[in-house]
């Protein structure tokens, strides 16, 4: 048992160190934090996917003087070696891959009991638990689109108890993480779970927001024939002009080889779609919650179910068709693969670290609302990322600035 723990910790250390080599912006912030200790003595409670990249964030907060306690933001996204390593480094990390719903909420309750001053959430579950407890939270940050929707609903209901910064909405977060991060890691999850060939396959993407766009473009890059489904006419038109086939899910259901949902909405794939699917159709989700594919409908229609590979379940219908579900309909990129690459999490988590300090310093003048990441932070993250890549860009001259802010000069 002890040697198993030591092996897990060593594996976690190696993998976190590897991720860290790809996160130059967060490492720069870590060095600055280690000197100025902006979070000295502050309890930070997190509910985040416990990955190697999250570990680099947690260690950055700790370097800034914070005490950190975190749980997983999904029952299947925890990397057990990272949990072991974080605990060996004085960060309390709770959770394991494959935990039950009961374990998941028990871990959240432990973070609530830690009485965080700052709350770092991914999806809104920790925030929801904290506001119904007697909390000392001064402020929070939220990592994902679905979490921001839930927090805005709380704000509207007058139930948000502290200011929250919606990290997802920073340009240096959703334009890169949601699009390119999820685009790549979703394909990674599907391939690890199935080892299928994508070239030539009909690949149906539900939703053409930031995540859907990324998945559709990466699937096309692998040679798949991509179909997009949408409810927003503008997004549907955008998908069409980006060169994708746009159909209703009812129409796409019969022709798809692979289906991936990425809407943040529920019931994208239900009984009536499953009934039309081909034998061996593969179904997966990359949206935050496991509600996009109605797994209860799949269970109800199936006469037989078996795990055929890790994170791949085969459901046999009464007419003999087999439908394959990846990772129980939970986020495929974090459940069947390792989530986004470190390079892109570098920017998301730089926004998290800097927003945490901003909240600590400014919470008194803020209201119980969802705020955007301050523009200076967002632009600074982009500048630092460009610098780390050795990319120089042009600067506006004084003449150009004047021209761009004037109305006088025309043809
Ligand atoms: P978004 O708001 O940019 O896009 C969602 C799109 O889905 C919109 O265009 C919307 O019109 C469409 N949509 C809504 N209901 C639909 C329906 N019934 N049928 C078809 N389309 C529908 O959001 P996003 O940033 O792309 O995020 C999507 C989901 O992915 C959220 O749940 C978010 O939290 C999650 N997310 C997951 C990861 C990950 O690592 N897997 C990363 C980032 C975001
Ligand atoms: N969300 C998506 N990918 C992630 C990662 N690698 N770490 C933490 N959260 C993530």
C-alpha cells in the first residue's frame, strides 16, 4: 500500500513537472507570487478537474502564500497520481477517478468545511454548496460556460453572496481553451476510448459555440465529414459558411458514425435519436454536465450492456443494433483522455491566479455579481503568452492612434 502511494506520488510529480514546462505564463506568475506573497494566509477552496495543469495552478497559489484545499469538479476527471502528489506538497486534494455522486458531494462538503475566503469553481457545484452554508467567502472565480450561466441565474435570483469573476469569458480563456483545447482533447478522448479511424466518418457535432467550433474543425482536420446541429440561426449559418453540413439532430441521427455534444444544454440526444442511429454508432459528450445525452433513455432502450474497453460501453438494442457510449456521457476529453494540453491551460489558469488576487484586493468595492476578468489582466495574459512564444507584434504609432479615434479624415 505504502509503495503504491509512493509510486503514485512519483508519477504525479513527473507528470506535473512535464506540464509545468509547457506553462511559462503561470510559472512567471508563480515566481512573482513567491516574492510578493499576495495571497498570504488566504484559504482558497477549489472545485476543479484535478489534472497536472490544475496542480501547477494549485502550487502557484501556494507559492503566493495561500492555503489550498480542492476537490474534483467531475467524478471521472481526477488524475489519482496528481492527487497523491499535491497532498505530498501541502495542498489538500480530495477525490479519485470513478468516485460516486455521493463521494463527489462529500468532497465538496470538505472544501466547504475548509471555510475558503476565495472560491475557485468549475461548473458551479462548489458555489451552490457554499451559498447554502455559513461561509466566509469574499469572492470567487468560475472556469466554464455552464458555471457562468448558473452563477448568473443565482445573481438574478438575488442569491449570489459574493462577487465572482467569470474567467471563462476572458478572451484569453474561451477563444483558446474552449475552442482549441476542447477541440484537440475531445478527439484525443474519442481515439483513446475507441481507437477508430476518423477519416471518412460522418462526425456529428451538437452545438456550434466555442467548444463545438473547435471540435468540428479538428474532426474535419482528421478527414471526417462533419455535420453540425444548432438552435441558434446565426451560429447555424456560421457553421454552414465555415463549410460544414448543417442539419437537425433528427436528420443527422440516421447517418452519423460519431456524435459529440457540446451545447451546455440537456436532451441533445434522446430516445428518438437513438432509435434512428446506425449499428455501432459512437456517442460522446464534451459539455460540462452529463445531461446532453439522455443516458436513461439509452439504458431503457437497451436489452444488454457491457464494458467493451476502458471508458467504452456497448448498449445492444432489441433489434440487434449496438450503440457505444464513451465515459458514461461525462466530459469525454477529461474522462477518456487528460483534458486540454498544458499550453492552453497556461492562459486559463494565469487568468484564474491573477483574478484571485484582484478579488482579494478589490472585493470591498464590488457587488454580489458576476464580473468579467478585468481587461488589463486579459491583455497581460495575451502579451505574456506571446512573449513566451518569442512572437513580437506591431504597435500603434501616435499618428495611427489619432486617426483611429477621429472622425475628420475620409476619402
Ligand atoms: P457556447 O455558449 O459558446 O456554445 C453553446 C452552443 O450550443 C450555442 O451556440 C448554442 O446555440 C448551442 N445549443 C444550445 N442548445 C442547443 C441544442 N438544444 N441543440 C443544438 N445546439 C444547442 O458554449 P461553449 O463555451 O461552447 O461551451 C459548451 C459546453 O462545453 C458548456 O457546458 C461548457 O461548460 C463546456 N465546456 C467543456 C470543456 C471541456 O473541457 N470539455 C471546456 C470548455 C467548456
Ligand atoms: N479543463 C479542460 N482541460 C483541463 C485540464 N487539463 N485541467 C483542468 N481543467 C481542464
